[in-house]
């Protein structure tokens, strides 16, 4: 091989180098900015965003419903200790309990409560919109962290406060536009829950009495028709089995340690008889007047028949 063919190439290189010296070569950075990831990392991020978008379309929102004093706090505590589960207790964006517009409470982070106590109260639709906007952000954050969100409904605010039951949708229907909703209703013998309600002084409706309470309980059941309903009494007899059922329905991971660790959880609504051991408890003493009312209340008898409980005040 001779050197003659290389001469034009050498001349071309020399000419290019001369042009670069005249015009100045563009200076490349010593290294890429720290915020610029390499190409493989960008591809991984795109795949992760795609997977997250797919998960967002199917990852459900979970709701738990029960009447007051029916064992819901205990069950909620057990769910709160399940792996990667975030439970919000007693959610009711339209609740009027505790409002005092004449002397507003100090709640600097609660915009909805401030609007309710404002001298220019917002319409119900605006409060729901604000609630759903906040819940949308929370759903996005919990999904990004791989957590499962459970909303414990405060049904008492809707069904057992004031002279009438308001006509707005229950929580599981209120949030249905944000994601698929998985729900469970837990029940307790209405006489036991009513006795606890009296003990706590929570008859927030008129006229007071077992008949009105049972009528409102029936309305609660109507509003949650079609949702799986499980008994608190069955839970206290066999908490492991019933918790597994609830976790299956809500698509939550199950931990058998929940029944031993629930007592470390502190949530609102913890008004019942305390203790770290789950088990059946005897009925509170039934006053004679209440026993007589139980015998004559039509709504109470219809409620017990609907739920499959005996209506006699002497039995559970």
C-alpha cells in the first residue's frame, strides 16, 4: 500500500483544523447538569409514568361505613395497621356537628370548616367540590407511595343529626367519580348501638327515642344497599376471619398481627369500652322504659328483621 491516497485526506484534516482555529470550537461542558439524567434513566422514568397512569385508572378508593357506637372504631383500628394502608377516620365533609358560627373554632388548616362557620357560608356544592379536590390530591400522593387509602365514613353526621335526614349522597357515592370504589358496611345489634348512643349523649336528632333511631338506621341501610354488610358480633367472635373478609373485599393486604397491634393506633371516635383484647361483651343494662319501647316500636322490629337480629331486649 502506497502513501499517495492518504495525501488528500491529510490535506482535508489540516484544512478543517485551520477553520476550527479561526472560528473557535464550541465549548462542551465538563459534565452534564445534575438534573439531566442519562438516557436509560429517562426511559425508566417514562415506563414508570406509564405504569403509574395505568395504576391510577384501576387503583380503587375504599370506604368503610357504620352507624355510631357499632364497633366501627375497633374495626377501623385493625384496618389501619394493615401493610401500606392509610386510614382517615370519620370523614364527613358536610357534617354540622360542633359548628358554632357565633364563636368559630381555631382550625387554621381546615378550609371547609372555616367556610361553614363564615358569616357568608358556602353552598353545599362548593364544599363538596373543595373536598373532592383535596381527595384527588391525596389519592395521587398515596398511589405514588404505593399506599391504599381507606375513608372511614362518619355516617352519624348524615343520618342522626338534626330534624331531618339531608338529601345529599352518602360518602361512597360522593367520591365515585374519582376512582372505582370498594366499600364495606359493618353492623351491630341496633339495641346495643342505641344503648351506647344514649350512654355517650349522642341523640342528636328529634324526636328522641328508639323508634326514630330505628327509622334512621333503616334509611342508612337504604342508602348503602348493595354493599356487603358484616356483623360486629361475628368480628368479636372470630376477628381473624372477619378481618380477612373485609381485606378481601377492600383489596387490602392482610396481616394476622392486626388483632394484636391495633391498640397502638389512635383515631377519632374512640368512645366505646376500651381494651386491647377483642372479644364479645355483655349488653349494657336495658332500662325498663327502653325495654317497653322495644316491644312497641314498629321501625325497630322491621330493622331487626332486616338485619337478622332478635328484637327482644333480653337477648343479643
